[in-house]
C-alpha cells in the first residue's frame, strides 16, 4: 500500500494517510522540513520547464510534497500553471501506471481497483494470459470521443461482448485527461489564505512565480498577444487551457506558424499540452504541412474567408484589410492607443 | 394524405379509429412513460409535439379522441418532457437504429414503385410528370424481395450488437412502411451524440484503418513510398474478435453465398489473382488478403443504417402498436424476423368493402390477397387495401 500511495498521492487513500500524518502548515517553518519544501518546489519547477519530475521517495515525503506542490501552485495563482502542473503530475503517474500494469496479477488487480475504480469509477478488467485489459464500450467512449486520431475510433479497436480490448498504454492514456482534471480540481478547490502561509513556503512561491514570468513560453503569450490575429490567439488559448481544438483549428495554427517562419520544432511544441498529444504523430503531421513528407507540398495558411467558413474567425479591428491571417500586422495595445 | 379529398380522409380516419378501438392492447407503452415526449401528426398535416402522459391509458384516450395519422414517442427520457427542447432536461436516451430499405437501393424497386406528380396527382412512369412536366414523387411499394433485403440488414446488425457490443436485449420492429427499427433495451442509455456516432460508425464499419486492425505484409520489393514491384497485403486474423475476425473469416471461407469460390474481383481475375492467399508455417496456416478483398468483405458485412436516427438523442420515433400514416400498416414487433411478413403481420384494418378510384398502383399483396395492378380505374376494394393505397396518395373514394 505504501508503494501505491507514494506513486499516486492523489488517491483517496493517500488523503486518508495524510490525515493520519496529522501535519499542520506551521510545521514547515521548521528547517527540518525544508527537504519536503525542496521536493515540492522541484515538482512545480519541472512542470514549468515542461518535464516530468522523476524522483521517487517514500510515501510520507511523496504525499506531503505533492500536497505542498499543489499549495505552491495555488498560491502562485496563474491558471495556466494549474493545468500544466496537473498535466505533468498526470504524466508522472502515467509512467508509474505503465510499470505497475506489467507486474504480477495481484499488483495489477490492486492498481485497477485503487486507481481506476476508486478514482475514475471505471471498471477495467485484466485478462491474464493475454496481457490485455478490457473496458466496457460505454466507458471507453466516454474518454475516446475527445481524441481525434483514428487509432481511438471504436471501428479500429478490438471489441467483443460489450468490451474494448486494450493494452496497458491505451488504458492509461484514456484516463490521463481525467487525472489532469482531478488534480486541477484539487488545486482550484483549495481554500488558501496566502498571508498565513509559512515564510519558507511563501518565499518558494514567490521564487517560482518570478521564474514563471521569465519563462519565455508564459512571456511569449503576453508579448505576442498583439501580433497574433484573433483566430490564432483563440487556438493558442484553447491549447494553453488544456482544451482540444478541432482538426481544422490545429491545421490553421500550424500553417499560420509555419507561414510566419516558425520552425517545425517550434510548431510541434505548441501542441504539447493537447489532451491527445502524441509527439511522433504531431511531428509527422507538422512535417507534412511543411512539405517535408508525403506529397512534399507545403500547405499555406487558409484564407480569412475559409477560416470564417470553418467557424474559426474572431475578427477584430486589426483584421481590417487583410485576406489571410499571415497578413495580420498587429493591433494597438493599450499603451499605443491615444 | 392532406391533399386527398375530404371524404377519402374521413374514410381512412374512421378506419384508423376502428383500429385503435379494437386493438388497444397492441399499444406498447415505452419504459418510464412519464419521462417521454410524445407527438402526433393529424391527417391535415399538423404536427403536435411536447406532450406527456402519465399512463398508456391517457395516451389511448388521445388516440380515440384525435385519431392521428402518426404517433411518436421520444427515445429520450426527460425531466420535463412538455417544456421546450432546451428546457426539457435530458436524462438519458434509448439507443435505436433505423434500417431504411430505400437506402439499400433494392434492384426490384423500378419494377413496382410508382411516381405521382406533386402538382396534378397524375401517376406517371418516370420522375417527371408527363402531363405537366413537374417533378414526380416516388411512392414505394415494398415487395417480398425488398423486405428480404431489410431483414438481411437486421440480422447483420443483431449479430454485431450481440457479438461485439454485448447487447442481447433488443426489440426489432417493422416500421409500418419501408424499414425496421431496432430498439436496444436497458443498456447504452448514457451515450452522448459523439458516442452514438461512434456506435453508428462501428456497425457501418466507417473510418476503418486496415493498418490498425491488420498487419501489413509486403510481397516482392516495395519501398516505403510504394515504389517497386510487388503487392501489399494484410495478414488475416480469423481468430480475432470484432471486425478483424469477422472480415478474416469471411474472406477465408471457401465459398461465397452463391457457392462460387471467391476469386477476387474482376480486376484481379484479369491478373489471375485471388482475393487472398495462404502460406503454411509449421502447423499453422497464415492467410493474406489484398485490400480490395477486405473492401469487398466490408461492403457485404457492414450494416447500412440511417445515422441521424441513432445520433440525434432528441428524435421522436413512431410508437409501437400505432399505424403508419404513409401506409396504414402498423409498427409491430417482429418476434421472428425470418417468418415475419408485413403484408399479413402488420395489416389490421378491416375487410369491409369500399368503392374507390385508383390513379395507379402496381400489383401488391395484403392479408394473403393480391390486388392490382391499377391504372386510372374504379374498383371495389377491401378497406385495408384501399387505406394502403389511399395513404400513399394513389386512391380516393369514388361514387358508386
């Protein structure tokens, strides 16, 4: 059980364990607790840097540092960081799930009950001998309909007697969004009086916040808000908030960015926070749009008329006189007005 | 029927009233009747919706009072079924499939369907009225072959629903005119429209990517771009579940339905190729199929349904045990699909005779009796035969 709690600190049982530990926030004024604050900060920093925090300690440290990391994220107060932190914690849990679902039968059954059933209310069964998992079609569709890739279409799955047959990776990928949502809800639901946070925690929070401002990805959005046309900004914001833009919206974003001179790598990075992000598939598709694959024809950004017909136009005053989003020259900022 | 004469409408309406009076037990109350939205059409072409009934008796009283041409009930269960759509409060909805025989393009339809001019009601040979040059509306007269086609689709979908989706509680209904409805009972209630669309695509095998279901096998020397000499095939999986197994078993089976050995399509025959080939590997035999063999298999194995019917959770469906205003036949349960004969099992109007003018109708069969063909002539007909063609706009009451 302690192994499970350490790896999945968002479990109900982890919460009960935390109550048993009976920590109070004041205890973090004690220097002996600094290693937990360090670990919590590293978790948040990893998310800011777009990486998965990989270190694993014992259950006490893991459960408390996870909670503390949530407190730090909440105290920083930047909504996009809630989503990003949740996403990378979910990816961390995914890695552990992938290991755990390849162990012996009883370990697998334990994980299926504690994680899938308890947290997501999804009944996933393990078929020993086949090394596969089955999930009810209705549950499968609950998750898969938000994925665009043909791979997830029910027609392309093995379906038998009301169950979809999946491997461990598929099972975990399906619930990743739910996990992100769960962690985000935990953060958003925290009632925090920032002024009463212990000094060591406050200092870390401020330090992380200043890194956020220096982080070019968070900064780029503010700098380039006035230079991207509103149709593009809309797609970017959807991605930033963890939404799932349609295929046509993604093509618009990718062709626009390629059209204004961004590299394939830079364009791929933009899609990293999409719920169904797959690095290999994204790169393939962006390279295809850039004319580096397939028919080797570079796709140009669709015209404003086409964007409007696709329901993706959010025209503002900066759009006057342009026929294609790449012609957008920018809008006046508040400083530029008057 | 709304542009038929007053007397004709009254005769048909009276026939419908008699049916409801004498066959109240046929009315099938949907589960949780109070949560359903009901609607009906009148013989004057007026549609009334957003109705709710606490019991089947309340509904029955309306049928006797209003005698509608068609009666509908929602697939959806609502909190407030009488409120406007956006306020009804959708709770969940039955999963329903519609097989429309017209969409199956029965090859026999040109031999028995007729066309009626929408302006002058002239029964014409083709799609354009030969009297006034206006578009003519096609009027279907399903024959036994048409119904057989529909039954085949029903059996296909029942097999897929049971074997793949684990659905064993279904009710199959004849729609009352030209198709079948398949109502799933007790499961798959909580699917939203996107999930229903997935189910539709599943039974119709839409969006299938062969490379995901099968391993590709390259014969000869072909590069990744497809250049070179050789052919691309797929490794069949006859023991697999779902579509992969179904397609594989079909291709591998020695003969097709007509007893001919499957030899691929005409293009392959030219090249002397079969649709598939096999290779022995120790105790096992591996089978490989060309893309076209898989496509041919899918064409025969997939089900053709009306996707909108399944996807739209707010749709209302003809209520079982009520009459279809396009034919006067009833929407009835098909207890045994093989032996079901709509001309007998769905025909409940009485036998008493009327004198009618028939603009045009092919030979048709009802209750074991054959009628027609008719062309601009008067005839004495049993009421059930008259109602059948009058509901199709092809007959009116004549003065004897």
